[in-house]
């Protein structure tokens, strides 16, 4: 531990003043360790990471943020897990049901890495917590996640003119947003709203795709998907149709209530001036800070090229433009790949050419959510590109299903000094990454 203390002591004075108090309140670890890249829970492929570190070193020095960054991702409608994470980072102080920014929180940039919605226990409580942070003046940056876009696509698919590419989207995307629609039904839908929708049979017809969809969809989708992709989409829809009706019933929603809640959701989220319209208005798809690219899932060659030649503003502008167009073609394209890729064969391709383009424009590491971990954050190389996975399984629903106790908490702190600290309630120490530490290991290997 002596060597570890020597190598890691540089970060200790940089941790926020509230950190010790946060440790007492949340049971977070205080002890630091050099990020154990060889361990599976923290990366698991040391040689690949070393190769990526050598590659980025050949493109100049790392550029670190001018202010501390607190990265929290994938809260999945668990406001308590989200706020506990901010307390643990030292950015927020809680008193009962209330919270306020600390001095550190007022100086930090808080990046939320997407997937604020779904799973539970309360989507609206989660959104209200984000709104309160904004109202308190937090330097808050929201990134789009696939679960966030699922809501947008489902509601647009239901409310825009029906086509073979859109009429299935509410059922295809909507099963996981049913808890949110139940919350909307309870909090916002009035008897007058229900009176304006048609009968149960007519609402069901509006919600589910038409009978001839199985013939019309393959033709319409051919410009966007391979035959294998079309077949996969149709098989998914068949399965999800059965699940959707069953889940709606489990949520206590009739088709009339569901349709009324969806229309209300459109007014709240997608209509200017709606109570939650700020959520998608404030949302970007990437955030570049120095040598770091914050994104929900990952990147492909097309987005690498756009980013390298036109910058992050152009990528976010493309996202906003395409998100307003046909929702199916948007979700099938490279922009939406940023929120859903896991570098599978069905995802957008990331090659050495794309990685080199990022390195040449100064981006050395992706900081992402999307892939949830059980023992804190991981740093690994994907397709030759460094990634820091920051989803530490915060929401209690996922934790229950995956055998993790209680409510999760965790955050990734990135300092102007080039120190990166991974905090997680599921790991006994603070993981400390600093490129120089691992370059030293490389030189002595």
C-alpha cells in the first residue's frame, strides 16, 4: 500500500471539501487505489489499455477541464440514487427531502450521461430533481440516452401521421415507458381529457400497428435496414406486442387511459411551454471537454468524421435536426448510434480510421454510460479507443434484479489536474486514474 499511497496521494487534496462528510453519510470509501486496470471489474484487458495509452500519447498531451466535472449516468428514474451520487461527489448537500448545491457543486460541471427515464421508482421525481438543480444554478449538462429517446420516439410515433415506419413505434418503444405513462395518468390526466378520447376499441386501434404492417414495413424499411435487420425488427415487434398489452394491464391502464396519457405526455414533453419540455430542449447527444468526449453509449466512423472535421457543435446540431424528422430513420442512423451502440455487428462501425480521426483532433477517451457495472467504473479499450464506463447501476429496480443491495450511488470525478476518481457504493476504494501512472507502468513493463 505504500507505493499506492505515494502514487495516489496527489488526488487527496483535490477531492471536494464535502467528500469526508459524504463518506460519513453514504458509507462511501475514502481510501484511494491506482485504477486496477487488469481486474475485470475495472477493465480486464490491461495490454489493450496500454496500447491505447501509447497511441494517444503519440498525439500530444491530454487536455483536462478548466473546472471539476462530476459525471453521473443512468439514474433510470431513481431520484434518490441520483441525489445520493451527487452527495457522494460532494456537489450536493441534503436535508430531509430538500437538497442544495455545495460550494464545490457551484464550481463543478455536472454531466448527466443519459437514461434518466424508465425502470423507476418515479420518472417524474427524477425529472423534478433535475429541474431543481437547474433552478439552483447548477452547471448541468444533459446527454441523450436510448431510454430517454425511447419516450420521444414512442410519443411521436403515436401522434404523427401513421406510416409503415411509424405506426409500430409506440408499441415497439413504449413498453418500458408504461410506468411513466401511469405516472402521467395519475398526476395530469383529467376526466375531461378522458372524455375527449374514443372508446377502448378505437384507442387500441390507434396504439397498435395495422394488420397489413407486416407487408408494408419491409418495403418501407429497406433503405434503412438490411434484410436481417428488418427480420429482427419484425420479430421484436411481434414479441413486444404481446408484452405491451400484458404490461399495460399490470400498470392498471386501459387502452383509453393509455392513449389519453400519451397525448398528455406529448403536451408535457414535446410541446413548447409544456411542463417538461425543457428536458428534451436542454438535451445534447455529446459533450466534449478537452481530451474527453462524453456520450451515452459510443461512436461510429461517421460521427468520428463529423466530429473531427466540424466539431461537437455540428454533431449536436445534426442530432437536433434529425430528431425532428422521421423517427424511424433517425433511430436507425449514426446520430442515434451514439446512444445505443455496444459495438455489436448490428451497430454502427467503428474502425481504426475513425479512432485515428478522434486521436488526431485531440480526443483521447470516451466517457460513457449505457453499460452497467456491479463493482464501480471500468476503463477499457474498445476498437482501440479508450472508454470509461460510468454506469454503476444506481436504480433500485436494476439492483434488485441483478442481486445488488439497496439503492446505488456513484460518480466519476474529473479534475483540472488530470486526476480521475471513480466512486461507487459497490466498491471498497476510490479508483484513481491518471495517464502518467499507467505510462510509467508501460515504460517499466
